[in-house]
């Protein structure tokens, strides 16, 4: 089955995400309010928007997180991707009443998310390529839905500003937004972070954020695919869809750096990066390595390194240095006057995200991760732009930039192949 969808500009795309909800938004808001204070045995209905590997995994985590949760709606741009996800979930939960997605509740196309928001679900899992997150989040909050919002939340400053505005609207409507920046839900990282922020290693001086890893998947190109379909099926490799791997993947590390800094933005950053290995057209327009130095007002610095190359030394860790000691966040270790290592419970952070979301809805303790998920995304974007341009980028430049990487229209046809950035030549709006 070929994908379906109508032509729309970004402006129309965003307007539709609000206007299409008007008829059902009041009832949906009331439903959300009901479950915000529901008894523990009431069933929560959830929808999955974006049925790739991460989306399917998020649905599994959500269904594992609470006995009284049912998946009733699914949506994706591609019918084959949605069907593959349904089959995977059926295999994961055989003969389970947790899966209740009828064919008329499985939506396909660019506008599929709008149809989701008109259903009676209570929680929406947003797991599409990052470019679509701002519009989908806005639609969900407009419709009165609680949200699990996968990282990153945008690919450009225009998208980040939209998400910040939507997060404020969610706060006003008493709706939860739980972020997919999962390390904030890891018990060991939480306890290690708390001890650092309580002064276990003294005043923070530097952080080294390493995300040095191998390459990821590529889906190839089929002759029947338009350029838009090709780019969307290989969305990792196009900055307008993924934000580049510094935004799509390294944001996990940069989020921990922002957390260490009290979620206060840096002054500026400089960096370098490029395409040393992935030079062919099939790799779109992203870089394969970045190195950035961020500086905060108090003089603290974060050195961030990320690389996607096979056959190279790998390392994913957060190295924190203070005036009286040092720490490794992912190893949950502190070396100071007294050595310490976390030895408490270690549930899956991917499950904990959803456990805390659902527990909050049932108790009335609404969670809103909107501010830090937006700031951490922008931290990654400003690092990308420092490397793309070869220039120093300030936080004020980044947060106020008009940069908008959206295509002219959302339709299955020909779209431009984005150019690869050239430091010293490429400029930042």
C-alpha cells in the first residue's frame, strides 16, 4: 500500500493541527481531566504516533508500565511501517487485551496525527522523526491529551520556540508532558546527579560528554519512492528531519550536561565537525563527527564529542570534574574524599518514564518536562550550527534565530536534496 497524504505548507500544517481539533477538543480535555484524578483501576487509553523501532519500543514500555493501559490507536506516514509495528506488538503481547487497535483506528499519511487527536485516547506517544514533533505536540495539547514526547523535540530554533509555547499551554491546561530524555528517569543517574549537585565533588569545573559510536541503519532506495519518501524513510541522514546526529542522538549527553548546569543555558559555543567517512550521496547532508566547547557564565565548560563511524574506538560516558573530585554519571561513580557508587534498584529507565507518567495522571501529580527538553534540544542545535558555520554561536542567537528547516510542502513528490554545510561558508540565520 502506498502512503497517502495531502499537500500542505508548514503554516497550513500547523494551522490544521489546531483547527481540526476544535470540534472534539473540549470533550478530550474533560476526558484528560477525568484521568488526571482517576482511581488506580481505571483504564488509560493510549495512541502511538510514529511506528518505527523507537515508537514500537515506547509502546511496549508503556504497556509494561501499568496494568490498566490499552493501546487503541496507531498512526504513521507509511502503511507498511504501521503494519509491521502492529505485528511486532502482537507478538510481544499475544492474546492480550492491552492491544485493541481496530483497522478503523489505524491511520496513515501526513495527516494521520490529526485523526488520532479526534479519538478518545488519554495519552499520546509522539515518536515520529523529530521534525514533526512541534506540530504533533501542539495538536496533542490542543486536543487535551497527555503526552510522552520522544527526544529531540525539534530540529531548528523555530520548532524549539513553538514547543516552549506549547509546554506553557500544557501547564495551564494541567496536561502532562513526559520527555524521552530517558537518563533523567534512571535511578542511578538521578542519585549520582543529586550527590554532585549537593556538592560531593565541589564546584563544577568541566564536563566531557562522549557519544562515540558506530553507524546506524540505512533503508536504501526503491525505484517507486519519490524523493520525499526516500528522505523520510532514511530520515536520520537529513538535517531537516533529524537535526543531524548531534541533535538526534548526542542530545542525550547534552541533556545531562544541561542538567549538571541546573538547566541554565550557556553563553556561547564553538566547534568543529565534518564528513570524514560518510561522504556519499546516500548519507544525505549530515556530518559524521562533531566536537564542541560550550561555556557558561561562571566559567564552567562542557566539551562535547560525538562520532558515528564504524571501526573506531567507542565510548559513551559523562566525565564530570569538580574542585574536590570527579564523577562518571553512567557508571554511577564518584571519586572524592569518599568514594561512592550507586548500588540501588535498577529498573528500566524506559519503563520508568511511563510508570511515572501514568502514576502522575492517576494521582493528579502532573509532570511537565517541557522546559528542559526544549533547552537541551537547543543546546544541541547551537552546537550543530557552530560546527556547520565554523563560527561562535551564542545562546541568544540560537533562541532568537528565524531558522526553519521545513520543506515548502508536505506531499509525496520531489523535494530538494539539501546541501552539506561547509564551515566558513555556511551561515546561520
